[in-house]
C-alpha cells in the first residue's frame, strides 16, 4: 500500500463490545493503524513549515556567532583535535547547531497555521474521528490563520527575548558576580520551559474552542500547570528523541532533520498532541458539558463545529 493510498476505503471499524484502549496502549494502537496517514500528515506539515524553518536557520546562525557559542564549541573541539582546520570545524559546528536548534524549535513550538492544521488532524486521529489530511487540514489552516500567525509572532518575539535575556544576565553575572543576575537568568530559563510545554495545548485549544488569543494562552498555562507531570513527560519525550537523533547517534544533520520531519514527528509532535487532545477531552469538555448552566472560561464551539 502506498504512502498516500487508502483514503477512500473504510477502516475496519470497532468490534462490538471491544474494550477501549487507554493511554500508552491507545497511542501505540493509533500509531500502528494510522502510520501511513501520520507520515503523510508529517510530510505535509513539514513542507508547509519550510519558510519558518529557513527563518529559524538563519536566525540561529546570527545568534550563534554573536553570542560566541560557535567560537566556544570550536575551541573545545580544537583542544581535542589540535591538527584540525579551525575554519572548517567552526563552519561545521555552526551548520549542525543551526539545523538542530531550528528543527527543535519547530518540533517543540510549532509553525503557526501549519501547526493548527496538524493539531486538528492529530486530534481526529486521537479521537478516532474521520479526517482528510489534505482537505480538512487546509480548512483548519485557513480557519485559524489569523490566530495562529499571532501565536507565531509571539513565539518569534519570545525566542528573541529569551535568548537575549539569558545571554545578557549571564554576562552580567560573570562580570559583576551578583547572584541576582543568576536568579534572573534561571527565571527566564524556567519561563521558557513552561512556555514550551504550553505549546502542547495552545494549538489543540485553538482548533477545539472558539476563544481569543488571551484565553488560549491563559487556559494553556492553566492546563499545563494543572497537568504538570504529564506536560513535563511528553515534552521530555520529544526533546529526548531530538537529542537522540542529532547528538547521541550523531547522524549527518541534514539526514537527522529528514528523519525527524518525516518519521520522528510521530514520536514528538504527535505525542504532545495526543496527550493534549485527551486531556482536553477528558477534563475540559466533560466538565463544560456537566456545567452547561454556568458560563465557562472557554466557550465551547457550536454543535456543528464540535462534531468535526
């Protein structure tokens, strides 16, 4: 069966009285049953996110040079390989770090409208709802374009702010030795980690509820903190997979990026979307349905949209 075949025939369905799988076993079952469609969604998601990946690549190139990271890493390598070509090593280090960081930000934070479409498709896979990867994904791409572009701009601003702040406070601590600068540096790092975990829910909330940008971030933060162990675990799984492919196995960075963008998203982005979709379904939607008389923090979509 081809990668993109099988969209017109019905699935095997659910056997009568079949026990519904949960948690990890449900994820594995979906991964097995929907692998070809997941890979197709991964390819489409990665292709439509190429402009953002290219921007991240050049952005990190500037950051690595200006912050002295490339020089520091090159010096470390040169101390172990004194006969090496410093210029060649510096070039290779920069390219490898640029690709690794670009792909990592894309995987952990997303890429705006493409992430909204991808989150919707993953939500449908998780709920065992019928979905057309291309047409339904395109509809969600258009429907959530404005809000997801705002999220992307916020990501860009936060990324610049976080990197600049950490570098700034680190230099102040080195030159002045005042502990307050170290505290501020770690505060920014912790805030960045929480901000990263929030992305598991940002796009899932966006494609499930009709609410403002402020409400999306507010509720993403609330759910992230309320479900902190799960949020930490799923984000750690994604980060560990990236670290494994790029650092531990030490593949060619372009080949590693290709693996992540085609197959690896099943074990990174889909893991976080799977978790977020189930948390929202089990904890938010059920509570809202049980409290119809009260006005919820997030307004539920109308019945037609909710049935998607």
